[in-house]
C-alpha cells in the first residue's frame, strides 16, 4: 500500500513539477525581464464592472512595464462571453485611467481561460514574443502554457501576499490546475473555445 501511495503521489505531482520546471528560466521581475513587443495581461474578474484587486494589480504591473520601455503594446485578454460582463473593456478603461495611451491597448474578448488567452495571442493576434502578466502564484502555469502555445514567453508576476488567505488558496489551487494545463497543452492540444479570423490590432498598434 505504501508503494502504491508513493506512486500515486508521484503521478499526481507530475503536472505541478512540469509547470514549475518548464517556466523557471522564464520568470522575471519588472526590472530584469527582457524586452518584448507585447505584454499579455490575463483577466482576473470584475467587481461591479471594475477590475478586482487582483486584476488591478496585474494591470499596474503591465502599466509599469510599458513605462519602463519593456513592452510596446498591451494585449488585454479576458471574458466577454455575455453582454453584462466585459473584462477587456474594463481593463482598457483602467489602463487609460492610469496614463497608458489607448492606442497601445488591444483587447481580446475571448480569453476565457489561460490556455485560450495564450493560444489566441499566437493564432489570432499573431504574437510571437510576449511578457505574460498575472499573479505570482499563477505565473508558472501561465508561462508554461504560453510557451506550449508557441510564444516566446516571459513572465512577470504581481505579489499578492498582502491578501494572505486568498493568495495561499491561489497557490493550493495551482497544484490542481496544473493537471488541466498539461492535458490542454500537451495531451489534446485543445483549440481555444472561440477561434475566428486573424486580427491585426497588435500589428497596427506596434506601428505607432
């Protein structure tokens, strides 16, 4: 029984180990991240139509990267699957309100989960090199998925330990979410929920 338990534990931990190891060399701080044309900012929920504290933190990191000259365009990717819920528009409004020019912000309205955001960035928006912005606890999975989607992806995370309980839950959740990440990206190579024609928004924004 002990051997079975050890084997089950090893198998169960494989996705989490893959996420951590495959992303380790590509996670940075805002100060030392390599330059990239695009920052891919992942959605994290709205509250009364405005970014949650976690999403606001991601947007603050993205705005900081833009001001540092680390990125030129911000691709905000989130959920707009129903009329009364529009993450990308709220993300754009927040960034503009914090001094980021509207012309460098591009919205992906079908980033329903991390894999969808990564694959759509590559397949729909034509992004080849990007810095992924999310919470630190989510960063290993986000970077791993974006790299599996064909992006030369780096990552910069938002530190949320001021919200200790929520952040601890986030780290615990990632251990389980990594299994789905491995399934989506390595096993079935799942298409995003919504595909569609190529979009030129990022290319046009980079021409400014």
